[in-house]
């Protein structure tokens, strides 16, 4: 009995070769930035309302409660099927209009829409040297499948690719709307 306890403790500490404990997924991070010609206040006016994500081309409509207050919620509908279509439910946990930044997380994982779990994200608008703005969108998350040997559509690469594509599409829409910084 003591030997088993010793081996379990030693294995957990990594002292017994070949007796490593398997671990689950690693937290992934994505940061995408873009530079636009408009000044930060103009860009913030477009993206700074947590309830209104109409600036993103994937969002067909949204509903929400409590504006930009902490714990405000929003439901993002990604097709014209409404609640029967792809839906992301998010909650705001940090908002600073003066610093032009907010942070939110998905409140109900939906790996069929976005293959991630425990997702949180931060959107920030900053002044750019020489005029214009820098928009930074970053997120941290785990892949959609929490155990070892995930299916291809729920692995780390799929999660990173999906989040990167969402961010890039949104930032590309801002460049289209405000023009690229020169």
C-alpha cells in the first residue's frame, strides 16, 4: 500500500520515468490586429457598444440586456434563422469606454458554432502613431474537445483557425469601412 502511494506521488511529481500522467488540452491564445485610417473615437463609436455587433459581417442580428454594464449579455445570431440558427451567447465582464476596451466571454459553449470552450476575448482600440487607429482583438480558449485525442474538427488547430477567422473577418470589415491606415 505504501509503495503504491509512493509511486502515485512520485509519478505526479514526474520522478518516475515512463509514468507521466496524461493531461488535457492547453489554453490557446490568438491576437489579431489591424490599422485603420479613422481616429480612435470614430472606430470606438462603431465597435464600443457591446450590444451592437452589426459591424461584424458574420452577425446577422443580436439581442442583449444591460448595455455596457458589467454582466450585460448578448446573443449573436449568425444566420437569418434566428434562435434556430447558429447562436453565440456572451457576457461582458470588463468595460472601459475611456480606454476604449472591453472584455467578454462565451456564457454557453456551442462547439458546433465555434469549436472552443472557456473562451474569453478582449477588443481594444488605440491611437496609431501618425494618425488613425490600431484595433486589437485577442482571445484565450481551450479546444472544443476537452479530452485527449480530439476529433479533427474540435482540436487545437481547428479552434485557433476558427477564432482567427472570426477576428480577421471583423477587422477586415473595419478596414473596409474606415480605410486602411497609410
